[in-house]
C-alpha cells in the first residue's frame, strides 16, 4: 500500500498514532482513534486528577499482582478492568483468552519497564492536518472518556463518535461494528 494511508488505533496505540502523524503527516490520509489511553494533552487539572484516580482504581490491583510475579492474575485483572466487570476475562471466548494468556508474559514489561509515552500537548494535536475521528464508548471508564473528550477538543475539527452501550472493549466485543465504523469514516474521507 502506498502512502498516504488511513491509520486506525485503539487505546494506548492511539498515542503512537498521534505521535506518528505529528512526525510524518505526509504518510497518513486520515486518523481514526478509539479511546486514547494517555492523558498528556488533558489540560484541565480536575480532569487530569479524575483520569488518574480512575486509572489507579482500575489497574492498581493488576500492578500489585504483576509485582508479586502473578502475571496470569495480573492479565485477568487488566482485562476485567478494561471490560468493567469482574469475571470479564473468564467470560470471553476460549480463543481470545488463549491469545491473551499467551501474551501474559509481556505484562511485567508493559507495566514496569516500558518507556514513558512521548509528551503530546493539546497544541500539537491542534496542528493535525488530516481528517480525524475520536471515538469512545458511552459506557466506558471515566479515564477513557476524559482522554477521548480532551483529544477531540484539542483537535478541534475532529469528529467525535460515541458508541451507545459500549465500553473500552468494543473492538473485541463487536469487531464487525468497529470495522464498519472505521470503513464509514475512511470512505467519507478518501478522495480515491
């Protein structure tokens, strides 16, 4: 596929997508992000605090489990927090759980040894020149809602899509619905 291309990202990958487009806008035609995860561009102090408090409440138990070496329980706690239900991990299809368990060994790196995300400011997001859509689930955790709303506000002309009845796990729970939303956005913004 030749550049420029549409770019789609979910959760923490949205920050990578923002960084890539800010560095090389010539490579991208459009950007669809679902529930960005890093709050570096959340300017309001009360919103920053609320997002941080929710993140600690959601993911603190997973940090404790991973810190004690129980990566399988840490994984379950991370997935339960993202799905906003105790037992969310266990209720997933067997193939999804197996894939996640196969990657559980990466949790210590993810939680304790990853590089800090690049600082992306609201002003930098405002400089994005590609059509951008920021989506979030209507039932998502407060931290995801805060960060999504801040990104949309910073970008200014960005579309904002709220998915009724969905949370952070929408792409996994309803992959066809997610793909359909992405394709509608790409088609609406694709000159080719």
